[in-house]
C-alpha cells in the first residue's frame, strides 16, 4: 500500500497539463508559439528588469545577514542530526546540480562574446574588453547567482528538516498563509513549471553544444534533428541513472563529472599557452569584481538603449535562468545538506562554487581571449557551441580532448536531468524523499519531449523565452519565502530566549 507521502499529487497533473499544451503548441503551431513567447518575454524583461536586479540583490543581502546573525547557529535539521555526506561529495553534488552544462557551454562563449563580439562597456578586442568581459562573467556566475540557490535551499531545509513540513515550496510559506488548500497547490504548480523550463534550457544548451562538438570533429551538420537524437539518446542514460537512486547514480556521476572537468581544466592550464595571463586575469578580476559589486548589482543603463539591450540579453537572462533553476537546485542541495548549520551551509554555497567558477572561466575563457589577442585563432567568428572546441583545436591531442569534452557535456546532461527528475518527483509526491520510479520515468519523458518541442519551435531562443516567462511569477513566490523564513527564525529565537530566561529564573529560585 502506498504511503500518502508517495502518492501522486494534483500539482503533477496540473503541471503536466500546462506543459502538454506548450508541447502541442510547439509541434502544431511552432511559429505562433515563438511569436507569443517572444512578445511576452520582451515585455517582462523591458518592464521588470529593475525588479530582477533588486530582487536578486535582496536575496544576497539576506544570505549575508544569515551568516553574520545569531540565526547562523541554527541547524538545518534536528539538534542531533549529522551531515549525510562528506564535504567532497557534498560540493560535487551541489556544484554539478547548480551549474552543470551552462559552465561548459559558456566557459568560452560568454567571455569571447563580451571580448570579441559585443562588449558591455568598451571597444571590442582591446585589453580593457578582456578585463571587462571577465568582470561581468564573475558577476553572472558569482555570489548573486548562488544566493538565489542558497536562499531557497535554506527555506526548504529549515522547514522540512527542522519544522517537519513537507519538502515542498508551499511548505515554506506556512508561517504567513494557509498552504493546505488551492493556494498551496498553485504555488507548487508554479514551482514545477519553473523547474521544467529551467532544466529544459540547460538540456537545450547541452544538445546544441554536443552537436557543435560532433560537427567540429566530423562532417555532420548542426541541425535540429541531430539535437533531437542526442536528447533521446541521453534520455536513456539519465533515466537509467535516476532509477538507481540518489546515493548511487547522482553521487557517483557527480564525482566523475568533477574529475573530468578537473582534467580538462588542468590540460588547458598546462597546454593552453596562457597560464601566466590567466593567473593574472583571475587575480585582477577578483579584485575589480569585489570592488565594483554594488555598481554591478544595480546596473540597468536607463539612458542607453544599446547598453540596456546587453543587460537584458545577459544579466536579466541569467537572473531569470537562476530563478527558474532555483526550485530544482534548491530542493536538491537542501536534500543533501541535512545536519549542517545555517551559517556553514550559506557560506559554503555562496563561496565555494563561485570560486570554482571564477577559476574555470579565468583559465578556459582567459585562454580563449589570449589566443585571439595573439592572432592564433579567431574564436569569436565561430558559433557559440563551437568556440570551446575551436580553442581546444590549437592544443595537442585536440581530438582526444574534444571527445573528452563531449563526454563531459553528456555527463553534465545526465546529472542535471537526473537531479531535476528527483526534485520534480519529490514535489509531485508531497515532498517524499524517496519518490517511486514510475513518477521519475514520467518526468524524464516530459523533460525530453518538452526540450525537443521547444527546440523545434524556436531553437535555443524559444526555450529561453519560455524559461524567462516561467521564472517571473516564481520570483515573487521567492520573495514571500524569504519573508516567511525570517519570520519563523525570529519566532524561534524569541521562544528560545524565553525558555532560557525561564530556566535561569528557575535556577535562581532554587
């Protein structure tokens, strides 16, 4: 007999129903879907760009407050709970879930875009363009992005493991509203849809870049049909992985992925020819990033349409992407972080992945910029999905490293989808920490079919449009979650202080 915590909830049917309409529209009316999503997406980023910047910066400020406040001593769990995973496995899992394919896809593509195609502030191809490029890359992959993940993970872990609420988004709002009725179901449905659109964006990037790598190595073209076949093949692998469970499939693949990424990074470090340049770039950019963080946080360029368009295409897109990913990443890293203190968790989630990302971009993207500045290869003339492979082509054993990179993308593809399926299944079964395999199978198919349908209707841009649309309402839910968390923490502190005073008073009376 099934436990009530593992039964499929109504939110599953609501979310799948809405996604089915999107899939059918993408297949039957691809042009109309593309136009509609483009118009809605354009309205959101042009009208609410300021809101995204303020909201994401607020999440960061709350995280910093949690670190320095007395709340930091509170454990994400009961007082006797111990961490389930060691630091190495924990870092590997949250990092693979949190960045995944995006780090590989944009490792060269974003620095080269800002340096050689469209600089945010200076003339392209200059020394200043390289510095500015890396500064904005740090901004997009730094503590702002991880603050979004940290804040939702703290909310979920705190209310689930410490307060005994279901591991659902709606469960984090119980101090400020009644989430047992229709309101809670609507909130959880939004979370499911945002999660699907966020992960589908990453799956789209992965399929396109794998296609780009295969095209660079062979005579195969870059087409939708090859990308669809890649998604279907990878689907078999991530469905197999997800059936093995969290401790086997995801943990082992995450560790393997980190090893592959480290090997590739060390290879570029040794053979890229830009080791000293990249070290200097890392050091210089880290200083300018810290120094200009307040300015970057609120940069919206109201008097410059060209600069505003750049901000919409990059910064606002990233903040929406991270928000869309946050229910998935937040739920996953909350699941693997039980037993850690709020301070320990928040510091680790903000700083460790950010620093690893900074190192990755400084050496991968920095090497690409150095190669182009020296006239060795014109990487910025390549398609975004081919830039990493173009850079590797200038180094020894380029065929082997390119194949290794395709494998790395494929494993990131699998771990991202695997983690997302686990989270989607949790939210579909009232927060069950061990959802049944049947629901995992359904969500795996939904992810793949949605990715293929959106690629067919509008390519990567079509996927990005849908993701930005879905992220907007969920960002509002996130703000309410922050308020609910702070209210609950304050009440817990008041009760704790009251108990302490009563205990002291009782001791004196004796």
